[in-house]
């Protein structure tokens, strides 16, 4: 705060500093939460970091030197800048890390495509199960209806045996009309 504010009784400047700090902390926490929970943001962040590393590599070194070239151990003048062996090694290491990031991105996109295909397959299975459930509910409704009607009669077992072929014919006709 400086020596001028030590004797000052007013606390508004101090409060404003802490208020800005807490707002910044909340904003950073919210961004960190979104990056952790949203896969698209993670992928975008990886791509942005990879592009920044690539651009900085080209800006600093004018492009990556091929591995077959020997980098002198003493500073070399190339235009208006110097490249030392340590800097060249650092650039090589960054190139390796960038390639690893690209590989990870390719793996992640492959996994995403696989999960999407699995989602489609599961959705198809769920739809097939729903159709089967509806079909079973219709069959159970017909069978329960027959049993309820036959239970009021004097000989329910004979009634069920006599109604069974009619129920099977009804269901066969129903499925023949609803099948695509």
C-alpha cells in the first residue's frame, strides 16, 4: 500500500484491493471448474496451447532446425538474434512435447468418435427394447383380458384353452399389420 497509507484511517483502498482479488479468485475458480467439467473446453485449451507453443517456436527460432544439423555450442548470430545450444535443445524438447500433445489430441478425438458410435448403438438398442416392451405390454393386455373374462365363467380352464387360438390369431394379425 505504500508508506503514505500506513497512517491513514480510511480502509476503502484496502477493501477495494481485496475485493478485486476475491473477484479474480472467483472468476478463476469458475473458469477452472468449466475447464474440468466440459470436454470441449479441454480440447480447445489443448489446441490453443499447442498453437501457442508452435507459434512461439517459430517466432523465437525462425522454424525448428532439423535434427541432422549440428547446433554450435557458442552463440550464433542469425539476423538479429542469438541461438545457443541450450535454446536449441529447449526448442527440440518443445517440439517433442508438441508432437506428444498432437498425439494425445488424436487419441482423444478417436476416443470421442468411439464413444459417439457407442452412444448411437446404445440408443438403437434402447429403441429396440422400447418396441419389445410395447409389444409385450400388448400381448400381456390380451392375455390378462382373456383370463379376466374367463374367470367369471363356470369352467375357466376350458375357456382359456378355447380362447387361446383366437388370441394367437389376433396377435399374429396385429403384428402382421404393424411390421414395416
